[in-house]
C-alpha cells in the first residue's frame, strides 16, 4: 500500500494528537476516534468497580515473577519439564500489564455510559510480555482442545450458522441472544480450577 505525502502527514498528525484516542471497535472492522477525556472517563468508571479491580500501592509483577520461577524450578527438579521449557516459560525480562478498552459502538447509543456520547468499552488487560505470558500460552495449548469438546462450544459465526441450519425449529419459536456482563471477572477462580482438574482427570 502506497500512501501519498498528504495522507502520511495526516496519519502522523493523528498519531501525535494527544487529545484523541484511536482504537478498533469491539465488534466489526470499524476504527473509533474518541475524545481522550471521554475515553478516560469510561476507563475510570470501570477501574473504580471495586468488585473487579483493586488499586495497588506498587507494581507486583516482579514478586509474581519470582513465585513463577520457584514453581518452574520445582517442576524441573521433579522431572515434569526440561531446562529448555523452563527458559521458554520464563521468557525475557517482563513488563507490567497494560489496561485498555475497545469501544462497543455496536450497542444501542441510548444504553451507552453517557447516552449518545460515550460508548461502553470492553476492558482488556494485555498480558503480552508479562511474567506469566509464557506459562499462560503453555496452559492454553493444552486447555484449548479440551474446551472444544464441550457441548456448548461454538468456534465462530459460520459454525453457529451450521448448527442453527441443522436444527428443526418450530414456526412459533422465538430466537434471542443473551450477553454476560464481565464474564471472566465473574468466574470464581477456585471453581474454575476445579472444573479444569475434573476435565484433565477424565
């Protein structure tokens, strides 16, 4: 893709504009340009939910890095993993996680955080290059195939369409959708771990 000098200059000006935030939309292929103060308003609204977030006095990823290192060393000593796996799972020098949001502009504007002005954001805490990134990737490699065996597993829209088309739906049936708010933060950690244990022990 070749850009004209005018377009290049426009992109540079957008990138250097500290009064706006540019993010991909939560759904679809749209790009959203938000006023920075409105973006921060929604971010603070979410981060102030004490049932989901706790403010830390200092960064803890270095302490967590040591805990993970101790666990990996114990697994290596016990013969569960090799030295090369320890190196991969440990990864390079970690960084603190980053919080950002993807604007949910597909929602009805009347239901936005500020109706018609500030859309709700899908909160994302980026785990890339964190102290647990390698371990999480390793675990995901083994859990993903198990998740796909669940009766309610749906891969994507095309998979869903195939399932619906194969159903014998009565003419008077009503199709509806449901959305779970804050799905992952509402999963009880102990229960989630127990479910994984039950699957692995089958």
